[in-house]
């Protein structure tokens, strides 16, 4: 956010993990830095639109409201500079389309949390040996048959929703699986996340959307570059 100037920012859900905070209150100063940076952007004229996800669904009761220049919506249509219309949504509503039961979603969240904990320890070891960051969770999603199948079903459900809404594409998060994929007349975009993949979607001056990743390129955490994924 410090390196990019923009007109609009979409926060596509799960910004604050309220589910996890029900079990353990965890709020380091770095979290305040992120919120202050977003509010500073909104006060300087950047349009900030927050679309709550399933982990911060408590904020959905405020959809249609505005807090500190931050708009809250269930979903929204974004029009690119080249005139294409994109449905922007978190994506957890598509779980029902791919027949995820509530217990399956809970088990999935538990499994993901375990993967992320293992991921942290693994990357601490990799750092000690001078190795770059590597996502264990992303590797598991691409290698485990049922996970890959679930991702494919989710993407198909998202494309079906986009066609129902008569838009050119759909932008979502939820899966933590960053990708841009064309399905006939509809483009599917998943922006990934800021924790596991460190990815985001950026629209350029011509209206093209690009998936970018923040990469630590040195010993300091401040030494960060953006690369196209």
C-alpha cells in the first residue's frame, strides 16, 4: 500500500479474523498499522470499499453503511477502464453451490489453520538456511486431489454466478488460491490473500487486471518488491 497510488481499493473479505479471535485475542501493533494505512488512504481521497467475508461476517449487518470514509457492501459491480463489468464478492456464498456443509467448512478451517502453523515453522527454518518463502498450504491445495477438485468446482460455480449477473468477470477471495482463468466469455479472478500468498489484483491504466505478489528481497522486512505472478 505504501508503494502504490490508486483511485480505489476493494477489501474482499476476511480482513479481520473474528472467528480466530473468538478462541484467542490476538491483535499486535502491526494490525493497527494496516488499518491506519487504509484509513489514511480513504481520508486522502482513495475510495475504499470493504466487502466482509465469512471470517468477518459480523460486519455484514452494516452493509450499505459508511464508516470513516470506508464503504461496506455485500458485493459490488466494478467497471474497468476498458468498460468490462466485474462482480466483486468474497465468495463464501459459493460454498453452498459446491455442496460444502457447515461441518465441512469448520473442518476445512481447522485443517487450514494447522497448515498455516506448520507453514510458519517450515519457513522459519527456510529463512535460517537462506531460502525464500514457500507456501505449504498452496502446495497442498494443488497436490491433494480433493482440494484441487473443490477449487475447480468453486471456480465453475463462480463463473455460473457471473453469467447469472450478466457480467464479464468475477473477482473473489475466500479460497486463498490466487489465479486468473478464462472460462469462455467470463474471466475468473481470485486475489489470494495478504498472509499466505501475499498477493493482490491491480488494474492498470488500460483496464487490464494483473495478479501481483509482494516478495521480500533482502534481510529487512521493509525490502519488498512487487512481481507479476
